[in-house]
C-alpha cells in the first residue's frame, strides 16, 4: 500500500523528532488520532469508511488495507471504501499517508419524527399488538407526507377550515342542504364534520397529513340528522367533479329498511355504486346501534369499506358499535380526541364509528400514493387479523394498521461487475407481528442506463436473501421497484435490512437513489 511513500514520510518525521529531542514516533500517532473518528453514538461495530487521497486509486488502497491490516472490504467507491475490521486495525490504517480519514459507520434510523404521547387511536394503529408504546410516526419516513397529492372528501356537517390541524389543506366545496346567505351555509355548526376531517388528515390527530381535505355539507343548519337525498346529491357531485381516485368518507348511517322498504337506501346506494365505478373509494361508518351492520345503509354495501369501532386500550369492540359480516375492519373509536369547530385550536373527545371510519379513509389516501390499483383492498390486506376480541365474525375482527416505513435516501453509485449495497437499520418495530404474511413491501428507485443488467436482492436481518429483480434482455433506462411484496412471516422486523445491486455488464453507469421498507 504505497509503502515507499509511507516509509519516506516516517523517516522524515523521525529525523525531525530526533533533532528536536522528541520520542521519534510521537508525532505519527498524533496525526493518526486526528484522522480517526469513532462514532459518538449508534456506531456500527467494526465497520468504517476510509476516505483516500485524491491522487491514489481507492481500489488499490482497499486491497492493500485488507492485506496489511486484515479486515474485509465491503464497497469500493471513487474516493474511498467501506471496510470491516477491528478498531485497533482501523486506527492503524488511519496512519497511512494515502488515507485522508477513517470514520466509524453509524446506524441509519427512520427519518420519521415520532409524535410523543400521540392520541391513543394513532398509537394503536401504529402497533400490531398491545401494549401501546407511546409513539406514532406521522410522516412514515417518506419524502412526502402521507396522502400528499390525494384528496379526501368528507360528506358531513362541513369543516372549520381555520383550525390549525389542517394547516391550510382543508376547504369546503359545496353545501347541498343550505342556501347561500343562510347563517350556517358551508359552515360547521355541530362540529361533527371538523372532528371527522381532522381524523382523516389533520395534523396531530389524523393519518393522511399531506392530503387535501374537502368538506361537503349535507346537514341543514345545525341539525344533527341528514336527508338521504342530500346525501345522494353530495355523492353525485363527487362523481362528476372530484379528481380521479379520490377517497370519500361518510360517517353517516341509517336503517337500510324504512317501514319494510329499502327503496330510499337503494337510491343512496346506487349513487355510491356509480361513484365507486368511476374510480373513487368510499369509507363509511358501520353504525352505532350495537347490532348487525348488514341492517345499516350504506354500510351493508359490498362496494364500500365499512368500519366498526374498538377500544384503543383493550382491543374490545366499542359497546355501541355495529358488527358482523358486513364490517370490513375496525379502527379505534372510543374516547377519541380530535379537532373541534369551536375555535382554531379547540379539541373534543367523542366515540363512535364516525370517528373510526376517517382513520381508515386517511390510510387509503396514504396507500394510494403508491399507485396501487385498489388502495382500499391494500389497507384491508395490511390490517391486523383477529385483533378485536369480541367481534362474532372472524373475518371482520381485523384492526387498521398503519405501519412504519423506513428509508435510506443516500445515493449509492453502481459499479460494473460488482455488488453494491445500502442498509436500513430497523429498531422501532417492537411488535412480533410487524412482518406478517406478505405485508412487507419494498420500494426502490435505481437510475441506470440498462435495467436488464441489474440483479437486485433484499437481505433480511436473518441473512436470508430475496430476489426482487433478475437480469434480462431489457435495455430500458432506470428501474423502479414499487410495492414489491415479500413473504417475511418468519423474519423478525428489527435489525439490518440490506438492498444489494449487482451490475453484470461493463460500460454503463447507475445510482441507487432511494429505497424503503413498508411494514
């Protein structure tokens, strides 16, 4: 490893030290100390980044380092390499004149900011199993906030758009129950709509904190009941005016049959069915009658996602929540804290399937960011099965889960005929069911001149390897892996997850831009 240069430098410093009456090697050690840096916290044991001098090929230094000092070179880049060796070996390597510095590697953590002491409903949907851990990851480690670019329509009593929970993302589109000039035209008098909207997408209380929230008022004045046909008018407006693949929340329910006839319910349901056919997802409350959700409209519809309410603290069905075959899943709906219409900072606490449904609507908006053709199905699929203890229908006993997303956005250059890797350290998934079935999904963005040259593997904490992309004759540019499912049912979530990329052909360039794991 550039032995002649190092010996000349050592002899020169020795002569100078003798002339000054100093111990000959004292200055050499001081230089080495200055060039070595251990991690102050979260250090990766025995793994270091070695930055090399600009006039010396890093590949040559890497080979010499392994030969002279021991250790294993993992990656070689233009200006350095990553090596696994002991601290004493790394400190010795730092003395080399061709080495600029040696830095201990550090674990990557989720870039999501945990919300300390969040409302209990958010704490619960972020866990697979109890007990609650007192944290929620609202940004899910994504460059964009959950639901960004998506719209959630809240058919309800209107929204107090001035509330700080919405951060300017809320608006009221149309009032189908009141006339312009009426005191409560397009304003929320009862507070129900504001509370629901904040649970769908408000800061502090909601799931889809990047979504646009649009209110459609169907309550007349300050009444707490809704005309069926005002509801029909609201649904028709969405069908004709909403952007494609919007999410609609209806925290309103009524008996399917009125005097032995379900004709009125069928009118509402026909409007919703047409809107679903137009590409929109409808999330509705299952109703608060402690009865069969199949007796309630629109919850009985197979085209909607009907949400029942549970306790965030015990996973027991909220006593008044409807239940049964027509329920798609549960979400916390007991003693839920959310925004109030009374002032820009006011809050309220309430219970009901009205407050459970919008959490699911927010989750659907978030999942739709991935381009999934049926984000509602994905939300159901990723829910925690058999979580609600006293739901009589086992298929309905699943609980909403909005799991953590962990990312590594650091660019990694791809080398010809070599394997490069990027690591994500997962430590916040303390629940044993976080990787149930095929819930685990991988996303990656790789810039490359010929994606067919690439082989991409996922290496899980146990060392098991999953092939995500194989080499082929495809000559197209770039490789985008989107929502790739991985059957990781037997893999503990915490530990190091590594994406490995092998370029099997020479003469092309590329870079791993970003990748993430969605539990």
